[in-house]
C-alpha cells in the first residue's frame, strides 16, 4: 500500500494500481529503443504486473501497533515485504522474460539490504528464480539487465507521482522528480506532456488503534482521483 498524506486526509493507493500507472506511462515512452524492442510486450507486462504480489496484502491493510500508522510498502513487516515477490514472479511464469524482470526488480529495490543476514535467503531465492526464468526464456542476462532499465524507470516515475516524494529519484544516468503534480524526466515522450491519473481511497489522517479500526475507516472511505502530468525535465 502507498500512503500519501494530504493535510487532514490520507490517500491510499494500492501497489497494483501504481504498477498499472507505470505501465500507462511506459506505453508512451519513446526513448532507449523501447518502441521497437522485440521484448516490448514482455517489458510492458513486467511493468504492469510487477507489484501483483501485493494484491492480497493491499486488500487487507494493517496498522503498525507501535505507531498507529498504516504499514505501507516501506514499513510493512519483513516477512510481508519479502513474501510478495516469489508470488509475483510465479504469476508471470508463462512469460519468463517478464518474470525474470520482476525477480531482478526485487533484487534491485532491496539492494541496500545485501549485507543483512535476514535478507540473505530472499536474495538467494530471487536470483535462483530470475536465473530459472532467464533459462526458460532463452535470453541472456546482459540483455535482461538492459531491458530492466525500463521497469525501474517506469516504477520510479509512477512512485514519484503516487507517493508525492519531491526529492530526485535516480537510477543509473536517469533522474525523475515531482514538482507540484508534474513528474519531470528527461525528454522520453517525444516532446509530449503525458496526462496521468490514479484513484485513491481517502480516509482521515490520524493514528489507528487496530487493524479493525482501519478497515472500518476504509468501508467509509471516499474515492478521489489524483491527476497530473509527466513531462520533460527542465
């Protein structure tokens, strides 16, 4: 779950909805050879479904009992953050290139935990799954890593908008950042300004005493649409 504070309310956005927005953004991407890539369909599928392991988790959000705040995709319990990725990769097994890209995504986004013993089994499992999917695809690791750039850039662009983070998000030589309701990136849209939007559940911005209290608030939540644009960085 993505939890975005907006004054006295919270906007809750599911991870699969964020991934779907990333997919819509990347459909308009005109840089780096993506429009003519022979793997374009698999790349876009990986982007669209990279967070589908969160489906059941986001359907039943929980509260951090220590803070009373909603456990989002960063603060969720360790077993939850690790457990969603094998499910997501397995869901994509019929498209092994897409599955391998999602496994690589899990490795990259948690890279800061590489030296943490609690994460060692997770990285071993993700590498094993990635390599198995890569073999099934008949492709090469260097090509997978090249295609993975599109997955990460789509993820960062959508995340900047959904979370409201205003700091620069960097990957390799690329940077994206949010300014107001505009996500700014290098000119990857052929000079176009891309309209983007996503639905969010709106609930009071307060501490919640229990999971049940949070879920009661969600039954009374209103739905709002956040709108903005993706455009070239200036």
